[in-house]
């Protein structure tokens, strides 16, 4: 057996299956005409391959198919609707989708009221005081201030002696003094 | 729907999976277990598998679980050797398995001889032979299933054929015109 025989025997499988290019096919068929050893080997392999190609497929027993069916798509067919819904949501492949949906709904429930509260508080500040009301309040404040000044003017002596300089803290005493001076000056 | 597609796929491929397991394991009960396991795994991973590669995925899983069974058997044999108490199921006397009137498995004598000599080959070569010749799979498909390069597959196939031929050589006799026949 020379080198050529060895390399040709490697290609028998493809030669028998007819998947070789024409050049190599012709080379092998020419060689088979010449070489006795290779022809013998080729005939043996052909016999074995034919026998192997005719190997039967065994049919899978029915009991196995039934066992598979009962554990896959018929597993939840006999159970209640609630069970099936539970399975669909939590065990099937829909799980990521349902979790995502739940997260979105939670986010909406939490975040939307927050915005709502903020908006309403801003609105209430605006609506509580109109410009007329502010002017009214200003007028009232001026009136009450002048009234206080009037009282203090009337009882200046007493206020100075009893209250202002004895009992209040320093800051208040000074501020009151200032206010009295302003009002008194007018 | 998943259910309809799965049902279709199951009834199309169950025989292929089952007989691959039978050819590899030479035991009907183990083959039944393997088929069940494979199709349950398929149901669980249905959406994770590319629809085009579903068939080769199933064959690969079948192959892997068959090899698991073979490994388990080896372990059992090793531990039970001293006890002299080997489970008769694990002795691969397939001639009794295939002659089963209930299952109606019909094999010719030639095929039985070939199967018995394939059983003597190493597991890797056995797989390649079964996939390539019994199932008519192309080398590219086999390389998808077994995750082996095509070039190494070709070499493995060549070696397997060579050793199969030497194993079968005692059964051949020469006819007159240089033709060979099986002697049974």
C-alpha cells in the first residue's frame, strides 16, 4: 500500500456519498480500476455503509410520549383558572414582562400624587391673597400702628417709667424707643 | 402558540431522539428516560433556543444525557465489581433487546453484527458513525451537534470506518468476481 492508496481510502466516504468534485471522482475511479487492494477495501466499505444506511428508526413508545405530555403542555390543563393565571404570571416566560409592568404601575402610583401635592400648594398661595386684600391689610396695619403710637403718646410718661426701661430686653427697648421717636416726630 | 409548536416538534422528532439513545445505550429503559428528560428540558428552554437550531440542540442534549448515563454505568460497575452483583440491565446484550416482539424492532443479521462491533468502538467514534450513517446527517450538522470542528470530524470518521472494517473483517468472505459478502 503506497501513499496514494492511503489518501484515496480517506475519500471513500465522500466518494460513495457523491459529494466530491469531478476531478477527484475521476481520480478515484481510475485508481480503483488499477489497484486490487483498494477495490477490495472499497467493496467492503460499500457493504458496511449500505447496511448502516438502512438502520431503522425505532418508534418511541406511547407511554413515554404520554409521560412527556402530562409533564409539559397538559400539566396545567386540569388545574383551576386561578392556578393557571398564577402560573402564567410567575412561572412562565412572561415573568419579566409582568414584573416590568408592576414596576411601571408602582412608579406611577407613587410619583404622580407627589407632583399633584406640590402644584396644589403653589396654587393656594396665589389664590389666598389678591392685590385688593394686600392693600386692605396694608391699610389696616397703618391704622393699627398709628393707633398704637397715639396710645403711647398719651401715656408717654407712664410707659417710659414703668414698662419700657425696666422690664423688656435691651433690643426691644431700643426698637420701641426708635418707633416712638418716629411716630412722635410725625 | 408554544403548545402547538411544541406538540408538532415532539411528534416529529421523538423517534429520532429515542432511537439515537437506543443505539448509544443499548437499553430501552434508559433510552425512554433519556427521551423524557430531553423533551422536558426542551419545554423549559423553549424560548431560549433559536428556532433554526432547535433540532441540533435537541440532538446535542440527547447526546450529552446519553454520555451521562454511560458514565453513571461505569461508576456502578466499578463499585459493584467486588460484590459480583452487576445489574443485568447494564450488560449490553442488545441481541436480546432488539428481538422484542412487543416493540417490533426488526433488524437484519448484518445490522446486528454491525451494531455489536460498533459497540466495541470508543464512544466518540460511535457517535459520529451513528449520526453520519444511521441518520444521514452531513458533517456540518454533526459539528453543530457535537461541537467539534469539521476537519477533526472527518479524521474521526475515517478512523472509525477503518477500525470498524478491521472488526468486521472476520465476517467477510470473498466471492468469485472480487466481490465481498457478509457471512452470517
